[in-house]
C-alpha cells in the first residue's frame, strides 16, 4: 500500500480524504467499535472481542485511566475522514492507517466488524473504499485474522 494524502475531507469523496492528521471537531460520542475490533496490548485484549471495560457498548467505564493505546488511537473517521453517516458504530467499519509491509508510506485499511462483515457493501462506504483504492493505488480490508489488499481496479471482496 503506497498511498499518502494531502488533507482531511468531510465528504464521501475520497480524493482528499487521507492524511487526516488533526481531528476536526468530531467526537466518538456513543461509538465504541474500536473497543471491539482493535487489540489493546496493555490489558491483553485481543481484537474482535468487546473490551471488558465497555459499558453498554456506548462508553468506557475506566475512561479517566484507560490505557495509553486507547488514549492515542484515533480512527480516520474521528480525524475527519468520511461523512457523519460513516461513524464506525453506524457504518460498522473502522477506517485506520495501515502500515506498509515494505516500509513505504502508510495506507488505509477498513477493519470490518465480524458481526456485520458485509456492512462495507453499503453504497456510500463501498464507493468510498473504491475511490481510496483507485486514487491511492490500494486499500486494505481486514475481517478477523483475514486480511487483503486490493490494488487499483481490483474488485473489492469481503476478506
Ligand atoms: S472507532 Fe473511532 S469514532 Fe469509534 S470510538 Fe473508536 S476512535 Fe472513536
Ligand atoms: S479500556 Fe476503555 S477505551 Fe480502552 S478498549 Fe476498553 S473500553 Fe475501550
């Protein structure tokens, strides 16, 4: 994955969507999807399992003392990428920066919720991911331990 970006974007057009280095006034609100999909080393939480500290799937009961990993994690939506409807608890997709295996610039990966593995096919999200793929050369998708990178023009499929 070798794409980089210029500026954050609010709209569904992925053209300026990446490299959203600064939050643009967004808040997680009642979203906690990363508390399920992502692993947290400090508390030995594996990915795709709800954290034991999630309360009602809407908040963190140890928010003030949450691990460093939780404090520094900002999904791309929180950083200004995508529409309001693409907030992860609504879209069931967590967009993250992905490391390039070859040491190149970071790319974008869509982390899918195993409970809703087909949610990425919702038209707005699908178009967004296709735009990322074609404009930046690749997009990643992960579902549990299954990961795939789709190159420009390659049809997206559930991993
Ligand atoms: S997935 Fe993004 S918006 Fe949702 S809680 Fe995590 S950082 Fe916040
Ligand atoms: S400790 Fe809190 S912020 Fe971190 S994963 Fe668990 S519920 Fe989420």
